[in-house]
């Protein structure tokens, strides 16, 4: 299986850095992983903050992985015991073929505690404190209000599969988190969307593409119109109703 081969190669190449733990979250941790479609979202805990030389070695490591199938979908943030606890701290991260710094969000932390997959070393509880319910809910609302709602007004984005899929699935997941205080997978989010009033043609289109089914879907322009017409008011109602 290409995914398992890639993970084994990554762990072997990372071993000289002495990782204390490596975890998978997202679809790979939550049981909704679709090989060739889903990202490989990883967190590695290193013994100490990486030096500039360490970061260069990590870049070389990731670039050498390019020969492996699916390597472009492997993303990893690098934490240390001294930096792991604060959800606002940005960490060195390899994603989309380049390095960046970004925090490990309350949603990711909650995923790790709920269904994170331990690839090596200690479990998430060894380094990450539990996420308070209010902190998780506040983050979910802020993400919908400050990122997704402004994005709805950028019409050109919604002609792309990734925006339609993530926009609707993230909204459904946010709704369930605020309503019930739990996290759900993307597959579960798809089953929630019809009851939330999402356009059926778009939900069917997402399902076909995510799970390898065939059949015609709406045109990109029609799909964008349907998604934006639904998602803008839906996010407004969700955010307004949160206390």
C-alpha cells in the first residue's frame, strides 16, 4: 500500500532526529482516509527546537521523499515538549512542498486526543493538554466567521473542487461540534449536510468525487452559485446563534 510505504520511509528518515512521538490526525487518524485523495496530516515531537541546520536537514528529508507516491500529500508540523502546550505557538511545518510556521489548532489537538493514530513514540496526552470545550467551540466559530465567511464572497474560489468540498464539510463539522460538543469525520459530515439544507446536487457531487463514483455533476459555475448561496447565510446563522 503506497500510504504505508510512505509512512515507513518517513519514519526511517526521521529517526536520526530522535523523535519522541509521531502522530497522524485528520482523515488518516479518523478512519476516513482515501488513498490518493486525502492528505497525510502528521505531527512530530522532536526533543529540542530545531536549529537552522536541523531545518535544512528536514527540508532535504522531505524533498527526498518526492520519489515516493503520495509524498506531495504528506504534511508535518514539528513540535517540542517546551512548545507543544500553547495552541497559539507557530511550529515549523512542511506542507504543499515548502516550509512554513503554523500553530497546531484546537481542532487538530482535539482530533489527536479523540482519534489520533500513534505512528511511533508516546501518545498525544504525553505532550498535549486536553482542549477545553469552550476553547474548541470558540475556535470553530472564529474559523467560520473570520476565514470561511469572507471566502464565500470570493466567487472565483468556488469553481474549484477543494473549496466546495472543504467549505461544506467544514461547516457541517463545525455545526456538529457546536451542537453536540464532538468531532466528526468528513464522511459523517457528508451525511449531515442534507439535514442542514445543503444543496443536494452539490452534496452528491462531493460524494461521487471523494469516493470514486462516476456520473455527471453540476457545472463548476452552477456548483459555485449553489454553494455560495447556501453557505453564506448558513455560516451567518451559525455564528449569530453561538453564545
